[in-house]
């Protein structure tokens, strides 16, 4: 199931979302790069997840809006990694 839900992470984020208070194309470049790397380096998803989580936390602390697509992606990745760690 490696990366099954994440194969099109960057493309998913690039679509506009009515529920997002920040347009996905306005995401900081570093987050866009992390999302791109998730697609390109599936073996490094755990490390990239930690980078993404840390950066999103920084944005939240500053009060920045995060598109729901990105929040959903973060949760899905966490769930996948947790399932893999538990051998599911």
C-alpha cells in the first residue's frame, strides 16, 4: 500500500478547494517541495512526513491558514505510516 493514497499528493494540493482559506498555489515553496518529494521518494516518506508535520505546525503557530487538502494529506500519510509500523 506504499504511497497508494499519496501518488498524486502534489496534484491534489494544486487543485483549488472551496473550503481552504489559502489557495493551494499560495503554499510556501518548502511545503510544495516536500509534497513533490513524497511522490518522488516513497522510501523516504517517514522522514518527509516529519518535515511536513513540523512545517505545518510552524504555520499553525503563526496563524496561517492551511488548505484542507494539505491537512487531509498529512493525516492520510500519518495513518499509512502508523499502519505500516504496526505491520498492517
